[in-house]
C-alpha cells in the first residue's frame, strides 16, 4: 500500500529526514512516534508535497504509484490525506464551500462529474452528525474562532467526507480534551478498512489508547530507530525516547 | 477647467494618482452652463474638489435630497474622460444604500458629498476594476446626532489599471458611527490606492468609528498605497483602525491543495474569500450575487 524507501528530506538546506524507510500494508494503521524535533511533521509535509520540503533522495509510493513527482493536489486526488497538526484559518470561506471545492476538485482529477449539491450537503451533514459537529459550524469560515477540539474535529470531518485511501494524521491529539479525543478517535476507527491504510503521528501514547495501531515505529534523528507491536508505545511512555536518541 | 489645473503627483491629495499625467492632454468639451451647474461648480471650488469642478464643467453634476429609504446602484459605462459629482442631503432619519460599480476604461472620476442629518444612515459599497485612472471620492459630513455611515469597497486592479478610493468622514455631531472596510488586490502592473480620513470634532462625543483597509499584492510588480488618517479631537470616543498589505497566505494555499484543489483554483477561492468579506451582509441578495459574480469572474481570468 504505502511505501517509503530511503527518504531524505531537507528544509532550507538542512537535512531533517535522513534515510527513512517505512511500509504500511493496506488495512493497517501504524503509529509513528518521536520526540520533538525528530522530523515527524517534516515527514508529513514532505509526503504531501509542501513547498520548501525538498526530497533529495528516496521514493514514496501509494499502491506502486510514485507520489513525489506529483503536485499536492494530485497526491490528494490519488487518495492521500494529511490531517494537519495546525489547521489553517481561512476567513471568508465557509466549511461547506471548502468541502465542496475539495470533493469536486478530486472528482474532476479522477475524471468524475461533480457531486450534485444536495447529495454533497446530505453527505456533509451525516458525517458532521457522526462527529458531533454542530450543523451551524458548516456555515462558519474555516477554522476561524474554532477551539482546538473543533479544528481537529473539522479535520476528521474532511477525512470522513473525502474518504482517502491513505491518511497521515499529524498530532491529531494535540489540542483535544479527552471527550473530543474519544470522538475523533471513534471516527478515525470507523474509517479503518481492509483497503485503507493510516499513519498516526504522535508524541504521546495517549492517542494510541483510542486508535490501536498494528505497528509502532520510533522516529529519532530523521530515521526509524525501532519498530514493533503496540507494546512499543507503552515502553516509550514508560522509558521515554532517551535510549533512541543516544543510539541514533 | 483646463489641463494645467489638473492636479499632478506633487499635489498631496493626488500624490498616488497623477491625474494630469493620466489625462494625457485630453479634456472633454465643456458643457453649456446652467444656474444649477454654476452653483455646483462654486460648491466644488469652495470644497477644493477637483473632480467636482471637472464634473460641473465637463461631466455630470447633480444635487439630491434623500427622504425616506432608498437604494441606488451607480454604474453605467463611462467612455473616455468621465467625471461625475453628486451632492446628497440625507434628511433626518432617512436612509440611503448605494452600490457603485466602477467600470470605465480611461479616466473615471466620481466625487460624492453626503450630508447626514440626525439619525440618517448612509451605506456605500464600491466595486472597482480600476481604469487608466479611476478615483472615487466620498466625503461625508455627519451633522446630526446618531447618524450612521458604512463605507465599504473592493478594488481589483489588473495590469495598467489604477483604482483610488479616497474618503473623508467628518463627525461633527455626537453619537455617530462609521464602519469602513476596504479590501483590494493588485496584479502585476496594477495599482490600488486607499486614502481614508476620519475626523472627530471636539463636541462629537460618543463617536464610534472603525476603519480597515487590507490590500493583497498578487504578484511582484503590483502596487498598493494606503494613507489612513484618524484625527480625533474628542475624548469620549471609540475609534479603531487597521491597515495591512501583503501576499496570499501560503499556508492556506497548501491547505487547499492538500485537499485536492488545484493551485490556480485554490488561489482564486482564497482571494475571493478575502475580498467578499468586505461586501456588507445587509445588501440585497441579487446585488450580492452580482458583486460576488464580478469578483469570481475577475479572478478566473475575465480581467479588463
């Protein structure tokens, strides 16, 4: 499904990711854990194609198709989704207009007709209800005045509506209180499917109590320093990242 | 008026909009005078209003009393050198909502003087695609207690297009409110100008005035000039102002692209979102649609 091989990423001339290899098979959810500054968000941005995150070496493919040569919007249309750690505020653009533009742009790139407006609205409303998102929020400008929890719920809503093939969740737990965390996690879990993969990036083990990963990887100094089962997350919670930082 | 009387950039009020240079030696023929136009010419001269003087001599000049509640759309294509003067007297508790659609190509000048009596309301929204030189001047004099002013606008200046929004609001009576939000974009070779002055007289206590101008430079070689001025001579007032000029938020652009929206469309949507914020909620739905339609069309390539 999702394959990253020997990836090197530089930002402003400094190499942050230094030969990262990762394989997430279809149907699995993997966790990527690491201390601050280990390159977690850099990896997420580079995989989604953000400007100034320069891939200098290596490959990233989704179902065998190269991602790195594609524009961010083309990667999205292939089914890649990034849930942002810090969702951006866009005054003047409503949630409905944003989702409509996203859904129909992706459909267009895939050669499909736009989804009829009433159908799309119905879909958004149903998904919003499942996330316990107030229907009024759909009319508000994107992320403007949203609480931390609302922002992350809105990310989850976008994911639910767009139904990506592979999702990268960057620090989805930050800014969430425990109730919001549970709701977001339930909805992420509901999207787990035999054909879909996910990479959950987190600093803390807490999120993994709710989104149970199949595999856990430790990112330290730009490389995968260790991989294991869910028990690895518990070990990290107990013992911290020190030993990986020393070893790296 | 003759050409030598046209202000150039050495005249402070016209330093970003050099009318003499833009006119390039062409003034339309003078119109035969009438007592009304003579009186308006004298009025304009007394106010130091160049556009008004030009309008009285070469263009269209009129005076109106506004009684009751009115809505007006000021538009109509101006060919060549166009100058208009409107002097509006909004009587006690009367309301005027006015939408200006500026779409001349050459020299397109409009000057409006508004006098507001007690409890009168004046709401104006300008949409401008600029011209060789377009300038819309609005001078509002709040003379009665509790009058309300809204002066919003959007300018979109493509290559070799110049739009200038100049306004002066004088609070001469207590308890008045002014709301001004102007947003604009300039492409390469385009120029936007915002000059907004708000004056609060010593006895105009409890005045509540807010003025914001936000410009967005779409490309290198775009120009936006802003001169906001707040002159407050009263002590019990609420006044706020803000002025910014910058580029498109690259983080927002990436956010949209990461959701599958191609770059050109993402830019258009973001700029549209930026501009439509200045369109007042209170406008009639059909007019709103017309205005958002114009913004959308301009952003998607239908630039003059």
